């Protein structure tokens, strides 16, 4: 079953007044500033007071029932059980050390989880209901629920400072997330169970609500899918009856996440006081034979593709064999120049690695279960939107074979 894709829409266009943040093809969603220039990462403005309001609709589909709980349907206890599952999914992300969304070091950065009783309070398909309120809905239909889609998250970002939607304050920067909504399928094509209900008889065949929520909330924070199999942000859900990682505990509220998920949110929201996760490995993925790229179309006049675009670059802890982070090689940009055009030179940048470790780096083509189409937020459109120079993002290059070099000098 596929997990949902994110639908992003740019908000109204205002003048941009400053250069953009550096970005080089990490597994985060990208926004093209209205003013042109390099793509920027999508993220919340954590300098605002309680930047992330959050609420959920207690309107639940009852015919057919799609949300399975231990508590009786249509009871106050059922709502509490679902709300606890939502809170646990948020707590996974806010339990990651080394981020400004860390609930311990930065309490209050995420607002209270409130309830709204009405159905259809998430941004609808025509995007006429983008209200700046971040909502989870279980009883709202969507044309996005095509075959295999279990849940959908829409993230609305500003493409220029000053852009606003609904009650959200105007954006401080291009790429700022203004609204995030998650809708769960409600047509009986899939059922979802809270952790308590998943192992019961009635929960057989149901998907783990906590795993799916944790994945969707990763999109809220600005993450695209990950090509790391174990990652919560992998585009495919665990099979019915199964869940990812370990259930959260008081000591490990982020037990559902993988190290790749943790690295991703640290990269988006680095804690300035973090002295551990400050390592970076940068490089390029280049073909052994540069003529292999010679026949690719130019992204824009005068440019050429000089490196592999869209290679999955993975950092592995050499001592433990654990995957710590995955990213994509593909492009680089001079972020200090607002009119800069991306260079498709195969650059990659793995950030926020724990220091004091040795790492292996490997690159592989996106030819497995996760396909290039699963990463449109990070790889779909890297070319400036209103550039005077027409620019076409190259197709993801899967025409190479990974090769392990012999160890040693
Ligand atoms: Zn997803």
C-alpha cells in the first residue's frame, strides 16, 4: 500500500527581500522562492510564539467504522484513546534531542492539542479552505484517496516573506510552512487501529494508527519521504498489524523513529546548543565515465549535467553498521546570490551526523521499492520558478551501478 504523497501549494506572491538559506538536496521538501534563485527548505518559523498550533476533529466515520479502539465506539474514552495516539506521534518528533522542537529543552514550541467537533475542517481538495490551522481529520473525503493511499498530508508554504493564509501570521521567509493538515481514508477501504486495538481480534487487518500518524507528522515538519527502508518516512506503510520501531516510552518517546528520521529533523531545526550532532560529509556523485552524461538535455542554456542527479547517498556508522542518514546527490547552489541558478553537479551534503564516529558513504540508484516519484518534494522541481532563463529539472538518473571500492590504500 502506498503512503500518501504531499500536495504543496505556494501561497500568494509577495516581494522577497533577502537571500535564501543554503540548500542542497536533502530529504526535505523544497520551495522555489517567488523572487527566483535557489530552492529553500520548507520549515516552521520556530522564532514565533507557539509556531505550531495543532488540533484534531473528533468527528469519526461510524458507517463503516475505520478507527478501531479498545474503548467503545462513539464514547468519550474512544476519543481519549485516539488523542493519546496523536499525542504519542507528536512526542516522537518532539522527543528527538538536538532540535528546537525538543519538548524538554524548548517547551511550548508546539501548542496544545485541541479538539474541534465538526467534520471537513481540513484543507479541502480545491484548497479554498486553507485556514492556517493545523488539523488531523478522520471523517473527511478527498479525491487524493486513490487506490492504496491510506492518508494524505497537505502542507502549504509561503514562496515569499509576507505571504499568509487564514489565521496564520504572515511568513517571515520563503519556504515557511503556514498550514499542515492530515486526512485519513474514511471510505472503508482501510481500517486503522490504536496501539491497544491493533493486537485484538477486531484489529486484524488494520493499519497501525500510531505509525501512520508519525509518518504524516514528519510531513508537517517539512520532511519529504526517505529512501531508507527502516525510516518512518519511507513511502510505504508497515503491513497491517505491524508497527515500526518500538512503542514510545517515558525514556524513549521517539522510539518509533529511525536515526535517519532523527537526522532529518535535526537538519531542519538544529539546536544551537547541540554539540553532538554537528558533523557533515559533503561530496559529489560522479560517473566513472563522464561521457555517460554527455547526451542528457541541458537544464537551461549554457548549463550541463555534470554529476548524477538523484542518487541515494547513505551514511553508515562504521562501528555499528547502522544507517544514520540518507540524502540525495544532485545539485548545488550559491545561496548568497538570489538570482543564482542551480548547478546539477551531483553534490550531496549529509549534515547533523554525530561527531566522534567513522562513517561509510555509499550511493545507490533509486530503483528499489522507493521510486523517484516518491520524492517529488525534494527532487521534483529544483529549477527557479520565475527565472528569465527557462530551467528544467533533470530526470532522476538511475542509470548507474554502485561499486564498492576495495578497503585500504
Ligand atoms: Zn508520506
